């Protein structure tokens, strides 16, 4: 375990978002007892804002086009993050923070880097005046090969889900703190199961720690995980079967037609 818990350092001042969230006003000191923690709750409950604030306070790098310091969508997380106190078993900057939509930015940045390397190689080849050309090109070609070996040259040609899983396979390589916001947005149910296996392996073999905000009843079924339900401005530990996500999905799958008929009649 890297992160043992978190809470408010002191009471935030002001009434603007995110300090007007009931979750923030009522945030207790939270202890993390499992290497896998899920933050669950309805849209607007504050789970993504809390996860982003933890990411900012922890200093882990962000995946995407912007750093956590520069991302224009992270302003509220930066505000809250400055009030968070994180309790560590050991400090680590290893790991990352990623949202499903950040992956597209990551791919764009990777392709830009490859294009810049290709352009630099072509420029040197076209304007080389003398000496050992291969020696001059060797560092650039090695850098390009490292990108391709790590992420594959055809990353842009993969489906979103394939690329997302490829990214996780390559980047979750050791002990670190991995903060992931709604990975199911990029993954089919089958690929969500693949992600579960990947996370289990990272915890078992690399002592990785995960905090994941999710709506997916598939992902949150991961054994040994703690589930923190954010509801009506409160945060509490619950079992998998106590989550609204499991209960709603279970009720629906028992008899979809009857469920939809009852829902229609309740309108």
C-alpha cells in the first residue's frame, strides 16, 4: 500500500464549486485498507472531482495533452486538492491519473512525437553535409523504435478499447499509485473483464495500488476491492451487493421486459 488514507487538511473557505458539494463539506477522514478502492455514486455526487483532487495532491503524472497543473478542466480539482491531506505508507510519484477521454489526447501526442521524429530524420537525411550519417541518425531512430516497441506503431489504428487496454498493459509496470476515472467509457463488457485481470495481476505481482471511479457493476465486482459509495453527500464503505449499480442491474436482468414495463408505468 502506498496511500493509506485522505481527508481535509482544514475547512475550505468559499461557496463556489467544488466547495459547495455536500461531499466536500462532509468529507470525513477516509482510511484505505485494500490496494483496490472503487469510488461509486450517481453523476454529480462528486466521485470524479474527489479522484481528480487526490491525483493533484499526490503529484502523480496525468495521461493526456495537459498536465494536472495545466489542464483547464482540472481547475476545481486543483482547488480541492490544496485542501486534501494524504496519508502515506510510503511516498511515491510512480503511477498515473487517467480519464477515458485523456487516452485520445495521449494518442494524438504520441503521433505528434512520432511525426516530429520522422520530420527530423528526413531533414537530416536531406541536408547532411558529411560524416557518419548513420551515427547521426542513430539516437533519433532509437527514440522512435522505443515509442513503437512500447505502444506499437498502429496504436491509432486500433479500436478505442484495444488501444486503451494496450496502454494499460504498457504503463502499469510496477509499484505505483494508479488513479482511473470511469475506464468503462472506453471498454466493452469483455474488455472490462480483461482490465480486471490486468489490475489483479498488477496488485499481486507489482504491489500496485488503484483508486477507480466507476459506474460499471462488472468492474466493481473485482474481488478484494473496497467500495466507497458517495450518496446524499456522505461517503461510506459498502459491499458489492449493497451498491445501487448492482441492485439496479440485477433487477433489470432478472426480467428486462417487466422492469421496463414497470418503469414506464411509474412515469
